[in-house]
C-alpha cells in the first residue's frame, strides 16, 4: 500500500477543501509559509544561496513586531504552518525564542531548518516545547566532508546538539517535534552518505532526507552536481534500505532525476505554477515575491507596508504568475511536484479511465 510520507506533496489531500476551492476558481490563501528571520549565516556552505551575506559577518534580522503582526493577518486568512528557513540561519535572530512562542500562540504549526550550531539550552527548550519539526542541515557523514562543505569545525558540536534535542524530547515524553536531518548530495558528499545514514540511525533521529544539490548562479563552482544518475541511484537505494519503523531515509529520487537530466522530467505538464497559490515565501524585509526563484521583476509587494489580502488576489500577482515560463524554472524547484499533481487533477489523462475505481 502506498503511504503518504512526511516529505511528499501528497499531503495536499489533507487540505482537500482548499484544493477544491482552488480547482473551482475560488480565491484561496496560502496554507504554508516559508519565512526568513535572518539574512546571513555563521556557516559558509559551498553551494549555498545565502553565500553573498556570509563573508561580512553582519546579519540582517527581520523586524519581529512587523513580522508577527503580518503573520497574524495571514493566519486569519487561512495560513496554518510556517517553516523558519530563509537565506540564512534563523536561530541567529536575537528574538528567535520570542518569535517562536508568538507564532505558536497565534496558532501556527512551526517547522525549522537550521545548521544546529548555535543552539543553547534555552533555545532547545523552546524548540522542543513549540515546534512540529526541526530539520538540521548536515552535509557529510564524517568530519572531513562536513568541514569541507560547511567550512566550520562544528561537526561534534552539532551532533551534540542533535543528541540534546532528542534527549529533551524524551525527557518531556513527547512525540514532537520530529527531529530529522537533511543531507545535500553531490559528487563531493555522496562518498560519505552511507556513513551519514549509519551515524544518524545510531544517534536515533527520526529521519534523514537525502536531497540533490541544485545549481545556483551565485555559486557556479560550489553548487555543481557532477553525479551520474545510474551510479547515484544505487547509492540512494542502499541509503534507503537502512529505513525501519523508527528511522526513515528519504532519498528525493524525483529531484535527483530532474537535476541529473532524466528524460521524463524535462517538460512540465502545466502552463503556470499552481503550487505558488498554496505555499509562499516571506523575505526578511517583508518583500513578497511570486516565488523564491523569481525575484527582481517578480515582486508582488511588501507585506509589512501593504495589505496582504489585497495584494494576494491583485491583477499584478496573477499576471506575474502567468508570465513565468515554467519550463525555464529551476529543474527541481520545490513546488513542481504539487503543480504537476494539481494539473493531473484538473485535466485527467483519459487513458487511465479515471472513473473506474
Ligand atoms: C539556505 S539554508 C537556510 C536554513 C539553515 N541555515 C539550514 O542550513 O538549514 C536552507 C536549506 O537550503 C539548502 N541549500 C542551500 N543551497 C543549496 C543548493 N545550492 N542546492 C540545494 N540545497 C541548498 C541547505 O542545505 C539547507 O538545507
Ligand atoms: S548553514 Fe544554511 S544558510 Fe548557512 S551557509 Fe549552510 S545552507 Fe546556507
Ligand atoms: S520556480 Fe517552481 S515554484 Fe517557482 S514559479 Fe517556477 S514552477 Fe513555480
């Protein structure tokens, strides 16, 4: 039996009313928001798009009051969940704890992407008390690879912090937050992938996501992915074979196939992006773009200054979405699986005789 896993867009089925409204042409607002708290990072990962803000060691922070007020309005319009991520390290925000507590109070389910290197006792308590998931970005299964990618000697420190998170959750007798690790994978890191799987299984995290590194123009060398699909596939399958009832390995097969140029993913089945209506991203200055991959000319407006509700269904936003040539979007962009699925619902393939159950 096919199971819906925690990293798949099949989960849209749990929001069937919103999907149905969208398919009937009603105005819907996003279910999920990705938000940055900090523009900049204390790490310097080889391939990271936050790279331009890493070197000067100055971090820009979101204005907590404006941020919380905006998120309150978005929640009232139907937003349910928020992932703290962005172009930098969210846990560096001086109000990190306050922001998390306020968002929870508003009613959000909260997720966090973090490099896990600056978590102290208080932050770990806040995370364990309030979050639905925390996913630590950890690239490499040994010190040498990790330090080559992150360019920081934080291997042991981050492992200790992950252990403390797990210990705290156990002490509090909770099932949440789920505690997972994400592993960026290319020709530099695949050699230690199986070591990473063994390490994190032994530590006792809930899951390991194995995702491909995507090319970004700001880091043309660091973000190269020279893997070859047939040899990568067998290593990904080996990694997945370590899954059991307490530990899941999720290789993002489709993303790898897209990045590594597999034929069936060369063309999209939709003309404009559906996924962007269901999940959106906020920049730390309040800028709302059509999608994280389309900035500059694709600014819808500023949610700190203008009314989000008006902005979302403005002609400008709709025109911008429809103006994006999706076949030129980054190959493995986040919303592609959801957009493909929605298009299949909108226009079923009659060859599969959809009404025969
Ligand atoms: C930019 S970071 C921000 C949050 C936090 N600092 C962290 O590392 O989780 C979010 C995620 O983007 C991933 N990422 C950055 N650059 C990437 C690239 N070129 N290809 C694939 N993933 C990338 C990182 O590995 C990380 O998992
Ligand atoms: S830790 Fe996150 S934001 Fe920082 S450089 Fe690495 S991927 Fe980028
Ligand atoms: S990059 Fe992906 S998510 Fe963004 S508009 Fe294109 S298809 Fe949609």
